[in-house]
C-alpha cells in the first residue's frame, strides 16, 4: 500500500500553500452516521431510527444500528484522526443518548461516551468541535409535533444546556444546528429525510423554530460559560445563479436564494426575515410563526458561521415545457445542469462556486468569521486487495476546493479553517451505505478502517502548509 499521496493535485498547491499558518484543519462526522449502538446505555429512538424502518425510505432498507461501530471503536478512530495531523475534530452529540425521550435529566451513561471522547481528543492534541444537533430528534418529540411545534425549540435549549454542563469546561467551540434547511425542507416538506413528512407549511414553521432553538441554546450556553467559548451554527449553502438572463430565471434564482440562504442568514445576522421571502410565503397563505422577541433571540451574536458546501446551481423559472407554474400553482424553480463533471451523488463539481459563495457571504454578512465545516465528495471507490483506495477523483476534489478557499481568502473572505467530510465512509442517510464520502475506507463487513489516498494527501498537505 502507498504510504504517501504522491504528486496528485500538485497543480493546486500554489494557492493552497498561501493558507495562513493559523488556518484550522479538521475532519467531520455525525453521531447517527458512525456510532451504531442505537439501543445501548439508555439511548432511545430518534426520528432516523424510525424513518429507516419505513419501507422504501432508505436504500436497501439499511439503518444506523451498527454504522461504523464508532461507539465501541472510538480510541481507534481518534488515533486515525491524530495520524492525519488535523488540529480539530467536528462531531455531533446524539440527543436521544443524552436525554432519552427528549425530556428530563441527563443520562449518565450517554454523556459519559462524549466525556471520554473529549478527553481522548484533548489527550492527543486535537480540539473538539461539538455539533449539538445533526438531525437525530428524539422520536417522542416528533410524536408531540416535532420542529413545526414551538415547544421543540425550548426542549432543544434544555438539552443543549445539559451537554454544556458536562463538557463546557473542556470544549471551546459549539455549533447548535447542522443544516437546518435539510431538517426543515427535506424532513418536513420533500419527505426525503426523517421524519418524512410532506407539508410545506410545517416545513416553514420548522425553519423558524429551528432558528429559535439555536438562539435559545446559544443564549443559555453564553450565560453558563465561565471561560471564553465560540458559538455558531452550520448552514448548507451553494452558489446559485440564473440559468439565463430571462426575468423568469432571475426570479427563480431569487426564490432559491431566499428559501435556501437568506431565510436563515438574514434573521441570524440582521435580525429580520427577508421581505421578499415573507411576501412569497404570504402569497401561498403561509406565515412565519414569529412571536415578540423571537428575532432578537435568533440574532444574538455568533462567533463563527459553519459553511457546508458541495455544489453550485443554475436556476430556471420554467419547466422543460416552458411552463412557469407547477401542478400546485407554485412558481417553477428548476435546477439546470451546467455540464460540469459530477460526483457519485450526481452533484456537479464547481469549486469556483465555493469561492463565489464565500465572497458573497463576506459582502452580505460582514463581520462573521467563516469555517468550512463540510466539504467532500462521494465517488465509486475501488479498493485493492488490501482495502486501499487510490481515489484520484476525491483527492482532486479536495485540492481544487481548498484552492478555491485560498483564493477567496486572498480576495478578503474571512475563512478560518476547513473540515473534510467525512473522516469515515458511513451511513449516508437515505442513501444507506451506497455512497462513500470518507477519506478513510470502512469495510462494512469487518469494520476495518483503511486511509485512502485522499487521506494521505490531506495529511501531507497539512504538514506542508504548516512547514512541518
């Protein structure tokens, strides 16, 4: 097996080498995707445990019951992280493991898992970066109404306070939510993720209550902190543009940007929802459930904005037959391929879109430091007899996107670091185990871990940029 990544992607090193020595390097995972042990030590069901049992919901009917068995292999995985030379590990905490059922006191056995993980990381010189919510809502809270219900925001703040009370003495950086757009829109409108509902009004209400939950939790953590902490939220964002100069396409791009980016960032940074988005929703008879004081809570200052980037999109305001409304009477907002190469997910590879997105965020939402909290790609990996994957495609993907980050920084974007998604091949939500994003291969039969070429390239790049 190769021990170095060779010279692949060297064309990108000129800009990558300009990244500052203070730049953070990390890898990222999420609890349900890697932990397994879904019924151990008092953990109760999450909406993903339930959704995985819905016939046809997940590829091959697969689930996270075992996943990568990180729950039992944590020290081995932390050793892998150490060997990559990263300084930060972003992971999420499983809500139903900490607070079974979503209410009540902390579960001692559940919090002990993360207590040990934090100590293991710190003992190996790696900073823990905690994400409090990566989609695993306790099923009991969904049964009570889920994120469309205002009370869930308060339940989330209670849970966040429990985690902080046990880990806040050693963890500096806290992310409240990961990708609330996915939780709200994929979970409650499109039905393609847990809990699998299809109600646009419920999804809009979920959007507001997710943001409210963020603000409530951030306020409680800030008040409880006895040492400096960094608080943030992670959003998934691409770069969108009209497919043509037609008024319909410009309108489609505006709508996509409004519901995908501005409906989150405007209240978080500016303390208001976008007027055009509010008007669009009103046209469909939907009102954001804002109560007095909510926007002030949501707009509490954040120290870092996590950015998850995978692709860029072009939008058309007409369907393939030229119609401007869909069967429900809604304006058409259609993604139009640009003809770029695609990953195994079918997502176009557009590194330049990452640069444009970062510069846009810097321009429209100034003063908020940015962190690339997820960036990576699934490809059709072909392991050799030893399990090693010479993933030229993934290595090149990482290199070109890091180059885009460096270029954005050179033009004024305040980007503080980059986390590769993902450390391990894992349970990829509705795709089950069919799509592999890891820079470390997992043999799902033996659970053996094998660093891929991309992992070795990432390791070598970190060393070179740091002058090691």
